[in-house]
C-alpha cells in the first residue's frame, strides 16, 4: 500500500506528463504555474494554458489536509476525523466549437480513522455530438477499464451518465465517459491496483484529447456555430456550479477559489428559451444528450 505522501508525489509526476503532452497537442500554448497554500493545511500547483487550439485550460494538482468540516461529515456520513485529499483535475475549453470540452479528475482520499478510497473519471462534452468521436472516446476508456476489471467500464459508464446529468435541464452534460467514487478494497482490487488504474487513466488523457483536436481541425465553422458553443458552455457552467460535488467539496473545505473555479469557460452565453431550428445540427445534438446511449455501437 502506497503512503499518502507517495501518492501525492506520483500525482505531481502525472501532472507534469499531462502538461507536456497537452502543450505538444496545442502546438503553441505553454502552461503557467501558480503555487498556492491552504491556510488550514496543504496546497497545490495550478497550471493554466491559452494556446492556438486550447482557448482556456487548466491542469491542477492539490494535496490538502485538516479537520473535516461539519458539512462534509454530514454529507459523507463520517465520524469527526482529519482528512487528506490529493489529486489531479483538468478542464480544457477549445477555441473551435467543433472540438469538445473535456474533463478529467483522479483523486485519493483518506481519513485519520483508517478509511481510504479513490475516485475520478473522464467525460467528454462536445458542442456538436459526432458519433464516431464518441465511439472512439468510449472504446479507449473501455480498453483501460478492461485491463483492471471486466465490470469497470459498464459500471462506471452508467455512473457517469447519472453523475453528469443536468437535472434542471433533463439532459446530460455531453456524451459521458466514466465516473467512480469511494473505490476501495471492496472493489476486488488492492490499494496498489486502484492507484495504478488512476494513473493509467491519467496517462491516457492527453492522448485522447490530442486525437479529438486532430479530428476537429477539418470541420468548418462560422459565427452561428460559435454562438452555439457559447450556449453549450453556459450549460457547462450550470452543471459545475449547481451539481458538481467536487466544486462543492472544494468550497466547503476552504479550498482555493481560483483553482476550484478553473473549470469555468472563458466566455458563455444564455438566451431565453432558445430553440434550435428543426433538423439542424444543433437540434440533433440535443437528441443525443441523454442517459443510456451505447456509444460503443452508436
């Protein structure tokens, strides 16, 4: 079993790896690092990029510790204890509306009373749903999951459908991906195996997104597509501020606001009761924002 300090150090290496390969995928953008400390314990390093393909992106590492706040104890049904949490989180917003938003998070949590678990996932939020892209994305995730457990992909895919669901809109945030939480020895895998699973997802991430950017470059777009992108970014904001548990956890544990809200897009828009034209690409995208789609066979 790895110590929490060893896990945090390895997550730093993962952050370095992801940033290096995202810079290569973008072509011109370079990450800028912001080191920060948390008054109640711990800190992190937030890296941001603005390049020729990635309009706004962030790759954040954190390792924080201290007493669990009362709100967290209640929501997680825990007894009073100290906690340690470390992980890497990423959100990338592209310039092109034909390229997708992407999110990844891998994290480790333990308490002073001996509990520990891993959580994380990857999901894809295209402004325009392209079925072959969604299929490629899910096939890559399934391949990694299958290397560790035959049940992981379908279980975590279903959990992603449920988690990345904008309930007040009755639509999914995008085409899903995988999502898992509270993953411990009851999963059938050891602490070391679960850590290896988190690292494998992290190492897959930049190559997945490089492929998405490459696929989008031949797709033309204009002002109407850019306006649609702004509306879809608005939905992204709604989910992150209303439903995302990570955002709530960060704010409730006195995390660093700038890093927590790193996921916000550089611009977004809301239009009252917007209805896309029938049979348009925008209208067709909305029909694919639903739970339970088998993207492997779409």
